[in-house]
């Protein structure tokens, strides 16, 4: 079968599961490129949709093939009836960062597309060491490179994005009582977690009857859904839990297949780690009284006023927390905000500018004069401080990171989307401890494919028989600190 026939058949199979097709692999993208080189292009609209919207962003292998083809178009070594140089730059600009950056930087030297390439780079923050390449061009007198550095310095990557809405109208999907992360991301379906749409099919299936059908019915009211509960997100720290919520209640990311951002979670109590994961992912978490909210209610959330209205009346009040959350939501999440702020600071330093006051400064707790606990001292040491009080914004340096097999595929995908070709921590360890005894076919495939990703980034990989990740991390801490764990 041809790529087109094969992918259409795959799309039909996935549709029967209620999910979109998987993103294209590097091998499939290579076939797609050959179709795009032909003249005329067979089923041009369909092929272009695949090329623009069904290839992972960042530093996925498929993204490398995509970026290389677009770079060839920019250099003039190949031609495509559907993609000229301008279009090539625009497509590269949607790839977030990583393999797309070098072609865009090179395009700054081409008068024909330099302006377009500059516009795309101005809104790209995952540039890492390529910043030095842009600065070098600026120092050599390239006017468009200077525009890019000035744009980064002025945080236009941030100001070009819409602010958090003053009013957010949503339909309530309420789960009474406590929702834990196993409700949102069942351990029995852990092997599907990297396939976000498919894994999201298991959300709440162990908790209630027909959860997916209920959500589809509620969406007929014409508004996004908000996840509402008395207590939300307790239990294991699972990024897959917020992935599932965002898949059903968030919005698509242009050019990034099978992943969504946005969404609203409201709870009397939201578990801290779930709250933080929501922030990181661009989902708005609100701790507010939900006693007067029921499934099917259409409500209006007014973040800046701190109220929730139903039928024109205030039914709950809240305080935005942390105070920087409006910046986080505008940036697309806490992680892109941190990365973007770092890029802006670097650009301002390169231009000899003072630090910016563009971003909200985190509120800091007052010193209670009671000193620090051992845990607070440990975090403080990682921040170059004596200690860190609860509620303090800080960015500790992590020297040791552990990942286990049920999160390994998600870790891989997140690293790719962050366009990282190496790990920042000195020791990054991946285990196969949950799937060692009774591996499914998907687990065996993972055990064979994940090691290369890890070792290529200077990480350390354990074998399926080597033991539990927690034990390994505990051994590493022995001799450095004494503690009691459970």
C-alpha cells in the first residue's frame, strides 16, 4: 500500500476507537517528502495537511526529516509545487524549536525570506545555543538578526500572545468527592500513556459509567468543559492525568499532533503536585468552593475578579494562586514562561539592557524566624540558599533525575517537544521496573527503543531486571543524607 492508502486505513481504524491517527514516523515523513517532490502532487491538499499537522514538533526524528526538507527548499536544492520559500519558513515556525531553528537562522541571510524567518524566530523560545548564532549574525551587521534579538529582549514572544481571558465560559463536569490520578490515568492502562488521545479514553472509566459519552453530551452546549471536584489530583504524580483532562477539555496546539493545552480545573482542594502539573501544561487550576456547582451548569469564570458566576449570580469566589499564574497562562504554561524569561534575560544582557519589568514578580512569604527544616535546607542548597520556606518561588538545580518505565515514553515526548538534545542533570536514570516481570508486547518494544533515546542524551539506562527506580535513587543518596522514607 502507498503511504496515503496506508494512513487513510490507519485513520479509519483509529476513528473506530474515537481518536485521531498517530503522528507520522520518520520513515513515513521520508515517504511524504517524496510525494511532495513530485509534480503534480497526488492529493495535494491531503498530503499538505499531513505534512503541516501530523508530524511531531521539537527534536523528534520525524521532525528532523521535515526540517531537512524545508531547509532544502530554502537553499534551493529541491523544489515543491506546494511550498515556496515563504511557506517553508512559516511551516518551520510552527515546529516549536530544535531542528527548525538552524534553517530559520540561515534564512536570515536570504533577503527574499529574511523578514519572514525573523518573524518566526521572534516567537520561538526553544532556541538554546542557537541564540549565539543569531547574536553572531547581529554582531556581523545582519539587521534581521538584530530585530530578532531585540524582539526577544522585549519579550514579544510573550506580548504577542493573548492575555488570560477576563471571562471564561465553561460547562461544568463535576466528579463529587475525591478524584485521584489513578481515576484520571489508570495504572492498568499505563502502557498507552504516551498515546495521549487513546489513554484519555480510560479517564474515569473505573469511577463512573459512560464518562466519555457524558462529556460529549455536555459539549453540545457549545462551551469547553471544566473539570470540577471536591478534591482533585491526589495520589501518584502522573503527568498523564492532566494530559487526559486537557485532551477532553483543552484546545489543539497548531502544528502539534495529538496533544492539547488550556483547560480549567476547579476544586475545593487541588493536590499540590497536580496543581503544579496543571500550571506547567497551561491548564488553569482554581481552588474555589464547588458546593453550588453541578454537572451541566454553564458558568462564567472571571479570573481577575476572583468570582464564578452562574445565571448572572456569584456562586463561588477564589484568589488566583500563585500571583504569577496569569503570566503562566499567557505564556502557555509555567515551563514555557521560565524558558522564555531566560531567553529574554539573555537577550537583554547581550544588548546591554537592564532587566525587564515585563513579568509579574512572584510573591514571597515572610520570614517567620523559625529557621529551616532538613527538607527546606536541602531544597535551599539546590538553590544556593540556606533554606526555602513553603510558598517561595525558586528554581533548584536538579543533579539527579529518575524516570521509570510507565512515565519513560512521556518523558521522552516531553523532552522532544522541549527541543532538548541533552539532559540538564548530571545523572538522569531510566528504569524498567514496572514492566519487568510480565511485559506486554508494547512494554517489550519500549524496552528495546527507549535506551537509545536515553543514552544519546548522556543518560543512564537500567535493564528490566535491575530493580525499582526508587531503590536506586535511595542508594545514591545514602552517605549524603540520612532520612526515613516509606
